C-alpha cells in the first residue's frame, strides 16, 4: 500500500529561455513542440541528491504519520548518485536518522521508483518488513553535458518519496510488471568515466562521462515498451481501461505520454502531466507526479491508478494500485 508520498525540487527553476544565457542554440518553441517541457529545476550550491531526497522523505513520513526510526528499509532509485561509492540511500538514512533501516540504491534509470516499489512489495511478502521508504531521486544536472542541446534541454532534478506499508482491505498493488533489455544499453548511457574506462584526461576532454542518447531510437522504444507495459498492467489487474481513474506515466516527453495513453485507451483528462514544469526527472518523475496528484485531491480512496515507466537499460514496467 502506498501510504503517502512527498516531493522536493531544488530552488532554482531554469526556463527554456535561460539556455540563451549559457550559449545553447535552442528555442522555447523547439523544446515545447518536441517535448512539452517549459522549465526544469537545477540543483545549486549546497543542494545534492541526499538533501533533495531527504526533504522529499521528510514530507512523505510526516504525511504517513511514520517516524524515521520506524523504517525497516530505504530503497532509492537513482542514476545520479552523490558518490559512486557508497549508495546515496545510506546518506539519506543517516540524514533522516533511520537507524533500523537497511538502505540501498537501485539503478534502473527512469524505472527506478517503480522497480523500488516492486522490490519493497517483495520484501514485505517474504522478509517480514513492515514499513519501507521508496524514493526516486535525481540530480541529472550534474551528469548532463550542458553544451549538448540534444540532451541538456530534456532533464531536470528532483525527488519523490513514498512510504510503503502492507496492503490492507483490498488496497495496494493489484498488478506489477518489470522488464529490461540490455542489448540496447548503448542507446542511452554514460559511455566512460567508470569501471570499463576510468576517468582520465581524454574522458574529461571529450565529455564522455556525461549522458549521451540516441533520441529517436529511445523515443521509438519508449512508445513501444510503455504500450506493452500498459497492456500488462491491465491484464495483470484484470481491469479494462475504463476502470483506470488516473494514469501516471513517466514524464519524459508529452508525445510519448500521449502515445501511451492513446494505446491504453485512457483519455488525456485522466492522465497526470507535469513534464512542462519539471522536465524529465528520470526516477523521480512518477513519484513527483503522484505527490502532486495527491496534493490536488485527484486520488480518492478506492481509485485505480496506473503507473508506467521506461528508461535507460532499457528498463520498463508498470503497476496498477488501488488506493
Ligand atoms: O527518460 C526516458 C528516456 N528518454 C526519452 O524517452 C527521450 C526520448 N526521445 C525524445 O524525447 C526525442 O527523440 C527528443 C526530444 C530527444 C528529440 O526529438 P526528435 O523529434 O526525435 O528530434 P530529432 O532528434 O530527430 O532532431 C531533430 C532536429 C535535429 O536537427 P536536424 O539534424 O534535423 O537538422 C537536431 O539537431 O532538431 C535538432 N535539435 C534541436 N534543435 C533545437 C536537437 N535538439 C535541439 C534543441 N534545440 N534542443
């Protein structure tokens, strides 16, 4: 059961117009037309993945009426950890004072939160865990190439945190689906700067430690995989599209969101969209959207919400949850 969700973003909003100030040749018109993005948040001095995730976590804990000391586990989905070692989840654990919790990261890129919820459900079913914090958080601004207009206009920073408890009274996860395909790993990656090619002067000079993406290929795969994931979610829950009260898809591109909704047979009035204000926040995008939807009172008890994610790996998946 997703007991409560909170979200946090850095202070600075970076608009499409702001790219002119850093010499990136693009336009508000191009970015909006191709992606639906109008602005994104960018971490500044004193802000990092740990601080943003901790802020989101505190809000979620407070909304759930749970203390940090009660947490059995903290699972952080991220592709932009504060350090390569150790996991950022342990830094969040320390910041929260979640002394009893086991804490670890999941690297499933944009599917990180969705994978995290499904891992949490598994721990509850088999490991005796009662209360788990699942966070999707990213500070992508630190791993994108701010000179590459193909990628730098797309991504944003932020975190969403969800307190997960055991399901009760027919509430909880009705269907869950996860997939990955490593044969397509090169299409969206950070090519160098880690184990297979450690950081050196050449990597720094060519910027190959930053994210690179074959945009069109990723787009096609995202549309195909999210459509498949939506079908699986409905089949698994034995529901039809008309039973879904709200679709919360990964927020990468408004065109991908619209294609997913169309394939699933869910009208756009029932689709939560905030890519215009946050950009693509990868693992954070779904929990930020869920947190906002709940703040706006869009999710009432008994409603069916469908989540669909897709990201680097490739990874993808879906869930239907009864609130
Ligand atoms: O989070 C999960 C993974 N990520 C995604 O799901 C993202 C998937 N991909 C996409 O959303 C889209 O492919 C993009 C938004 C990245 C690109 O849109 P597109 O319609 O596929 O454009 P394109 O890559 O085919 O580029 C079209 C043109 C190119 O110019 P030429 O070669 O046609 O002359 C690019 O150089 O647009 C140019 N371009 C830009 N122009 C202005 C690329 N980026 C920009 C830019 N501003 N920022």
